[in-house]
C-alpha cells in the first residue's frame, strides 16, 4: 500500500506535519491549500523547534511524494494565473484523498492512545443496559429505525467499555510492578485511590451485569439475530458493483459479529466464563495484590534485614573467601547442592570396581545394562517387547495424497488456461479444483489496480500464472455453477497465461 510509505521514510516528521496541516484545514471545511500556504503553516508549527525548522526540506518535493503515494490529490492553481507564463508554472492546490485522510486519522488516534492508561468506565454499564432496553422496546413495536439507533448505542457503549477496560488492565499490570525504593511513596499514594476505584467498579458491575445478561438472553429468546437483516436494511448504503441485497446481508453479518462480542462479555458460554466476570476477578485480584505489596513494604520498613540484604551479604562472603574449599563449603551450606552421585548396578564382590565419588563419569567404567532393559525400558511386560511403528508407510500415503492434490490443481489450471479469453458466464460448471483456482485468480486480479484501459493484471502467489481481468462491457452479471452453489459476478473477461512450470 503506497499510502503508508511515508511512515517509514526518513522525512516522516515533515510528511506528517504537512498532513496535519491538510487535515486541520479539512476539519474547518476547507477544500484546497496551496504549497505556499502549507509551508507557511508548517513553519508556524515548527517555530518552537528551531533544529527541525532549519532542516525543513522543500515542501513542493514533500507534496509531490505524497501525491505519488496517493495521500493527497492536487489540481492546478487557477487563482494566481493571470498570464500564460504563470499558468504554465508548476503551481497546485492540494487536498487529502479519502485513503490518505483515513490512514492519517488512524495515526493521530494511535498517537493519542500511546501513553494513556484507560479506565473502567462504570458509567457505560447503565448506558449499555438502557440501549438494550430501548432495542427490546423497538423490536416489540416493530420500529426498526429506532432499533437501528438503539443497536448502535449498544455497540458504541460496549466498544468504549471494552477498549478502555483492556487499556486499564494493561496499565494496572505495569503499575503493580514495584521497582526500587524510590517508588514506595508514590505507590502508597496510588494504593488508596486505585483500591477505592476498583471497589466502586466491582459494585457497579455486580449491580448492572446480571441485568444486562438477562436483557441479552431475553432478546435472543425473541430471535433478535433474525431481525438484524431488517434492521440493516434501514441504513444500507449503496456500494459499487454490489447489489442492495448483498450490502444488507454483509451489514447483517457484521451486526451478528458485534452482537456475539457483546454477548461474550456478559453471558457465559459453554466452559467459558463471561469477560465481565474475568474483569471482576482481575479487579478483585488487583486489590489483594495491592494489599500484599503494602504488607511487604511495611515488613521492609520494620525489619532491618530482607531478602535483598541477605543475598548482598552472601555475595560479600563469597568475595572474601580465601580458597576454593571455603567457597565450596559456603555454596553447599547456602544452597544445599552437592556433587553428583554416580548411578549403576550392584557388581560381583570379587570385582573391585567401586566408583568413588570424586571420580569423573567420563573415566568410570560403564554400568552393565541388559538388552531387554535397553530395548524396552524399565516397565516392560513379559513376552515379546512391543514393536515400533514404521513411519515410512504413513509418509508414503501422505506423499501420494499430496501428489494427487497437486495433479488435480495442475489439471484445473491447464483447463482454465486452455479456455483463453473467456467471459464469466461462459465458464459453465466447474469442479472443486477448478473452483479453487478460479477464486484464487479472481482474488489476485481484483486486488490489483486497473491500468488506463481498465484491465487488472496480477500474478499468482507462486509467480507461475499471469492473470488478466478485462472490465465488463455491459452492466450485466455472469453466473458460474460451483460445487457449493453459484457465483454471480460482473461480466469480466478472464485470461490466464502460464509463465513457468512448477517443480513437480
């Protein structure tokens, strides 16, 4: 995606500054800005950063790169063109493209999110409950416009609650890691506030959580998910090359996914507890952990010695040891670890082959082990030892299956290549292998940008096929019969060429 290229450029600071100027102008209902005006506003923003201002590159070059990457759109500046020479001079007015504005807004949201701590927004719990009640009333009255507004309230309130709760738990995990003596006073001040905050949230969650769960279950008993198609039809916006029925079905599927996330938060499912219960347990555990840390701090203040002081004293004694024997004795006394013991089996009394503790395993005699023990292990039963399975047969079967799949895929590709330029409606009925190849080709081609003539060109993932997809000549749709149903698509003309043979 060239629209994000500027994020990894060495001049990213200046690219983002120029986009900040354009997005601010867009927010104030401005349309276009000239390069001169953009540079003037960038200089104003950099007034407090003299080093960056000194290294400010040519703004025309920055805007040319952003236009080449499709972040901004430009038109000729006709306001200053009085003579033919001024008209021929390179002077443009710039405006953000839709994709450029969307990417930059996401970066601004990311800048705002980094460093924030989030919150357990207990006020959003009654908001979600009231929205669910409104959704229930709207469905009972068959007012699907109000039901659409109520569902957006449910999803909006839940989204804020979920995102801020996740960020708060992450910040809480970092806050509960106490490092060094310098943070003790700050932690003790933080303790009182966060414990009260968590306890208030637990009380509110205990109050509203069961009621929200009852509302969700009650709506599901009334088949709310079956009504999503009708609700989605209220605000279905038209899309290019997509029928209204397809738009409604896609919106309904998105609403079902959002409903599933809300349900998982408040309603238990199978062996999975609700997320709200996990959050409540996490809050209660955080309170207990804070109290434990406070007790440890009090013990550290009241006692002269602690674990850190003990280890420091032990390190000093190791450093002062005069010889290896003192170090070994101190090590054994402090940690209780001793030299390894040799393992073996009893030997005949007449064989003087006892292994002394100070003898290396490498220099010692090997212990006799019976063949049965070595082959079958210590828990063998009477009779013949169990035979080991031979993986060669399974590998051969797996290789045969892979060869068959590869052969079917190759035959499907050759069948599609042999048809030459073919319209979608002329493909007829396809088998499973041909269906998979067709869908992969369409996916690669539709993801590519069309050229000046409208033809989309792309290569397959392995680079062996060249796919050309010509634009439809009329507004009709072609239908292809597939093993799982039918595929309706605009009447494109598909051509597949073989670039190179695959390794068989």
